[in-house]
C-alpha cells in the first residue's frame, strides 16, 4: 500500500522565507538546472510558490525562452508575478493556475521540468507524474526534489517507483542539503551532466 501524502499545501505566508536570497546557498538553482536549461528553452516550474526557481529559470532561458510557472494557489502566482517583475524577467514567465488533480497543460511540450518540494503534497502522485511525463520532449529532463524532513526514504522510493511506472527513468541523483532529489527523463542517458 502506498504511503499517502500529508495533505499539506505550503501557504503563501511562508514566501518571505522561500524567496530569501540565502535560499540560493542551500538550493542553488544552477545545481538544480545543471546543463539541462539553455537560452531559448521552454521550461515548467511545477508548484512555483513565490517564484524562486521561476525567476532563476527565466534568467537562464532568456528573452527567447519561456518559463511556465504553475501553482495551485492564486496568491502564489501573484507573488511570483510581482517577484518576476522586480527582477525584470516577467516577460519570460507565463503564469498558470492548475487544479488539485490536473496540471491543465495539455499540448505543452517542455525542455525541462522541475518540481521542488511538491510531489509529496500531490493527492494522486501517479497521475501527476504521468502528466509531467506527457509534458516532456523526448530529450527533456525532470528534476524531482523533495524535502528530507517531510519525505522519508521509503516514501521517496515509492515516488520513484511511481515515476518509473509512467515511463520516467532515473538519470542521476541530485544531492543537496536537506533534500532527496533525482533527475528523470523518458530515457536513461544523460548527455548534459551538471555544470
């Protein structure tokens, strides 16, 4: 029997901590993106929160690229919008409000996807992961990162089994403080290792 999510969704009140400049020391966006994101790419930040990663991704993809910042909560998207405007990258970011059980991104294809501290909050993880797999271009990568203080080794292994069951294969681990992470793809080769 699969371990259930805790049902907790991160509230907008914590964004002042999520967008803190010190966060980049612990969760360095370059380490998360590696060499997988380049100018002109289309990327998706699943559960964008206050825009911490969306802004970093927008700087990386540049004016010719696009970041789809997805969140369940309208207040998070508003915070992302304001943060991106302050950082001068709002034109590269498309805000998208998803539903609790549906990303609503049918027809989109992306070069890179990231879910930072999100999957453990999703009520139907397998459906979510299937939708993520459907978003990926054949050579795209998906960075799945969970907080080790909320997600046990057992639960993370279950998430990875669910990912594999929908066609996502592990490319390499993503090591960082207080996290359990992995880069996944539709194939297991990794031509763009971390820089």
